[in-house]
């Protein structure tokens, strides 16, 4: 018998206040942050240095630099890999905006490649057709916490003499063939903003194993200087630099969260296993696929709706939004992540990042084609997905995961109630 959906006045699946906020805060966080406050070194202080060492060790990198955002760390990667005015960088057509605007920050030109429908990551089979004599690097995003096929990407890069920058902002602890995100390319960027699995409020980490790349990145990070604030500074700008340093309070919070990161990752695996079990056989739903050599960190659990079987292929976005509202009424907090594919965003369509057509016309008169129609897979993904994010994370456990599955099942089994 049909059950009345909560959006139409039926009972909610998950009562208000049952899902706990992210991230869990306990005495570890309080002690780290209070100690930092009392150290009277609030700018780049002892916690920043300690976080760099601890994160490099945790992730398996030689160097880490603590930044004030993941975007800053990405920009450092673009610059440190030698990408400059008029150079082209291969990027995915679907990601967070700054996965690509970081390329513009250094006057280089993003060249979009469509994503693969199954993994939602860069379609490896389309990379080579986008390479030109101007290509300098591939910026690969490990979207939603699933590492892209790095062995294939590195082989293409090596064949064409390109650098590889990993956007691992969402990929803390995710692995490909046993090896962690951020240890494959020439360098990588992690984010520590509120949503991220290692939250520090805001902030980021740049990592590399290459001393030359590390030195270049460090100059960009702190005013073009060659020494860190704790070294004997000469205050000389040796190159163009920004101010991308993390502060000590943020680093203290980040250290406390890093100490708990593995336990979070383990709990999320358990929660997702319960969710997936509960979603078995639900119609009109396309669940994420994980290649068996990948370990997903489930930063975003992405649900996609089969708009063909739902009869809404013509206007998928409107019906997806209706389902998302119905899920919300059940107490299931999902939201569509990126609503637009990147090439369709105004900054790319207007080709005017710095004014006077720069960087597209500054030096090189780039012909890069940003027609949205060239990226049909990214477009379809944009219009048919929604994401479960915080509700699958601790302190929420498998009891919540079970309820999430029940509520999603309820909406999808009664989806006819959402028709006009
Ligand atoms: C894939 C991806 N890249 C880059 C970023 C930028 O990170 P931040 O917000 O720390 O600058 C984010 C953050 O939302 C992201 O999800």
C-alpha cells in the first residue's frame, strides 16, 4: 500500500535534530586550540609547522605546506609545475570552480575534458585528444573522494612530458591500487574547509616529494620569499608571491582533527556499507560504482536518478529538484553539488578573467572551445544527481545510515506522488 510522503503531510522518516553536525568536537580539539591561543604565536606558529610534519607523515609525502585554503594550494601547484602565461592545462569539465580558476590565477589556459559517467572523474580516454604543443600539465581531480586512474594518467603525462597536479581537496585517505591520493602526481592540494574530512575551519595543505617543486611553491605561498617565517627572514621577494599561509589556531584545530581522521574514515566506511545494503533493489536510483582497486573515502555519496525510467529525460533538473525536496521533507539532507558544468560558468564563457580578454588573448590568442555541448556527460551528471554529505559522517553511526536508506527507499517507491 502506498505510504504518504512527508512532503504531502505523511510522517517524517528522520526526526528533526537526530542527525548530528560535522565535525565531532571533543576535548582533543579544545586542548589544541586553547594551547595555541595561549602560545602567543597566532600567525604561522608551532602548530603550523607540526601540522606540516604530521600531515606529510600521515599521507606519505616528503613535504607539506600549510595554506589558508585548498585553492591556494592548487594555485601553488600550478605555479610550481611551471605553468604560466598562455600554457594549457588539462582539467575536468565537472568539479569545484577553483579546481580550474587556479589555472587562470597564473595566466594559463584551462582545456576541459569531459568526465566518465561511471566514476565521475576525468575521462582518461579523452585526455590525449586535448593535448597540444602548449600543454604543460594535467590537473586531475579525485572527485567525491574517488581517486582517478592515476597509472593511466601518469603514463599519458610521461609520454607527452607533462606535469601532473592532483586536486585531492576531497580525497583525504582515499586510495588507488593501495596508494593514497596526493602521492601519485608531482604535487597535490588538500582542503581543510568545513565540509572536508579533515576540517580545520578553512585551510589547506600542499604536498610534494620534489624539493624543487616544494621550493617554488613555498615562494608563492609567502610573499615570494625563500625562507619561512620561523627561519631567519630577509624579507626579499625573489619571485611573484601571495600570502597563502595558514594561521596557528587553524593549524591547532587541524592537528586535533587529523589525530581522529582515521577513526572518522573507518566509521564512514561502516555507515556507507549499511546505506548501500539498505538501498539494494531501489528502482530509478543509480548508485556510485567503485572500481575494485579503489578505496573510496565517501566524502560525497552521490545518488543519481534514472530520468529515462522516471519519464523525465526532457527536463531532468526540475524533477531531480522535486525529489531532493521530498527527501528533505523526510529529514534526509541531500543537495545537488555543482549545478553547472565548469565551461558553462560565466568566467569561462566571458573569457575575461583579468580584463582585456586576459589570459585568453594576452599573449597567445587561445582558441580553447568552451561550448557546453562538448561535455554531455558532465551536463547529464549535473542535472540528475544529489549528494549525501554530512549525515553519513560521525558522530552519526549506522543507525542513521539505516534510516537514510529507509527514507530514500520510501521516496523512490512512492515517486509517483511527486508527479503534477
Ligand atoms: C574538488 C575541490 N577542489 C578545490 C576546492 C577548494 O578548496 P578550498 O575551499 O579549501 O579553497 C574544493 C573545496 O570545496 C573542492 O571540493
